C-alpha cells in the first residue's frame, strides 16, 4: 500500500531540506503519493470533501513539514481543524474514517536536538511539543506512530548535511 505524504511548506521552492525530500520521494511514485497543501490550496481554502476522500484511500499517512514556532505551518493546523471533523473523523456511527490508519509526522527542525530539553534554551522536547498531534490523532482512533525529525538545518545547509537526511527519511518511511 502506498504512503500518502502530506507536505506543508509555505514556500517549498525556497526550502532546502523539504524540497530535497519531496524530490527524492517523487522518484518512487509507486510507493509515495505526495500531496502539497500549499500548491493545492494557494488561497488557503481547503476542499474538505476532496481531502477526506483522499485520506480514505490510504492506510499510511505522513505529515511532512518544517517546525514553525514550535509547531506546524498554519495551513496544516487549518487542514486538521477542517478535515478531521465530527461525523467523519469522530463522534458518530459513520465517523472514525481515520480509525486504524497509521499516521506520523516528519519534521525538519532548525535548531539542534539538544536545545529541545529541560534546562536548555527551549526547555521542552519535541515529543512534548508534538503531544497535541498525538492526542488529536489518538482521538480520531488513528494509529499514531513516533515521528521523524531532522535537526540543525538552520546552521547546516550544506549539500552534504542535507543529503545525509535523505536515507534517514527513506528508512523512516520504509519502516512505517
């Protein structure tokens, strides 16, 4: 079964690492379906029914995005709010359309991993900061899996550092 990768980056063309990840995934269309939210909805108006129908086709869904202000880009939050609604994703006999689907996050993170710890600059781990995602997906009975994060991209934009992330991301996706 193919993996749906929902990419949310406000300017993917200017991205360093997310653009590289997408380019790599495009080499394997038989394995990955890439759904770029900003490209699909440049005006931010989400076609909820279309998104729900897309999600229903997949058993594995990965949300790929850069960490912005200790969370996700605004369009992904809007997607969650508008797509995972009562009667479809939860709360009725016909709901729970996401139930049992494997769901995970794949994030590019600007700072180094050690900075996301108690006693460090940002005090909280990325696990703690992503708990709202975990709780949301558990609420709709999805099978929330541990995330993938590639840290330090703010200071390490060399081709070598970016290329090092590609096999790690593919390994994560293949084990998913």
